[in-house]
């Protein structure tokens, strides 16, 4: 998508407002016609700057000192964002924090379901000032539980998906995971049934790609048990 720059306000048909524009690499468009993801990012940036500016104006009018701290809560920060932007949104917000740091201390409270957002935090997370919490439902009582988690740099997005934060068994389609789990159960049997191996192999062929890393292990097992692949 490239860098986004502010353009000149324009008028559009059947609208009496001056509409801000965004300059994309492919051209300049009214903000109202931008994608949901772009509108969300622009809105967040605008609201932060606008809130701080209006607070300073209000403080001046009332002859009081401006506050030095701001708390910003964002729910599901990845909503509507392309994966490229999911990886960039948190660093972008922290850049705003840096720009305003001489006047304002910003605390972000952000929720996400995106492993890309979590991976993007690895560079900036400071264990002395930052916290990672995991919100889940208690399986017995159904009550919400908030757990303080250690922040671990899992690196690869797939590793985040299978971490205690997201708790997926594997970073793949559910059907493929089921097929592999079935294959692993057969591999643990002392005398696996040949027909069951064949049926499981058919499932694996349907669900796994040709270069899937599970194939060498499975093919060796099948051939060792008399099934020619």
C-alpha cells in the first residue's frame, strides 16, 4: 500500500463539506472513499492529536495546567486491517507517543486477536513498563479471567498462534490439524491397522500441501508398516 500522505480538501457531489483527501501511491482519494482499514488508522491518529490539542485549549481558557498523562483504550486494534497494516499499526501509535513525549505521557490499553500485532510488539515491549494480559473464560464457571502473562518473543507468527496466548494446536486449517492428529495417534499404536493407515493417508492427501513438513515422517511410517505410498 505504501506511504500515506495528506492531500488537499475537496468537494464531492451532494456533500457541502470540505472532504480531506489521502495521497496513495496510485492517486489522491477522498477519505470517505478510503478502505475501512485506512479510515481506522487515520481516525485513531486524528483523535489522539485532536484530544490533546483540545485539552490544551480548554486548559488555557480555564487558566489551569494541562494534564501530562493520557490513557487510550483500543479494542481489537487489527479490525479491518490488511496483514501488512496489522504489523504496522502498533509501531505507528508508538511513534505518535514519541512525537508527543515532550508534552504528554501516553498509556495504551490495547486488545487484539492478531498474532501479527503481537509479533510487532516484540521490538518495543519493555518488561519494566509494559504488561501482557490474557483474557479468557473459565471452563467450569464461565466467568472471565484476566491473567498476567510473561511476554516471550516467539518470533514467527505461527509460533504465536500455538503459544499459550492463542492456544492453537497447530497453525493450520482445523481439518488439516485433525488429519495430522489422527495420523499421530496411529503412529503411537503398537500394531497399526494397514487399512486405517491407508484411510488416514487419503485424509492427509486431501488436507496437506505437497511440501508440508509432516510428509517425510508420515511416509516413512507408512512404508515401515507395509503401505506403499
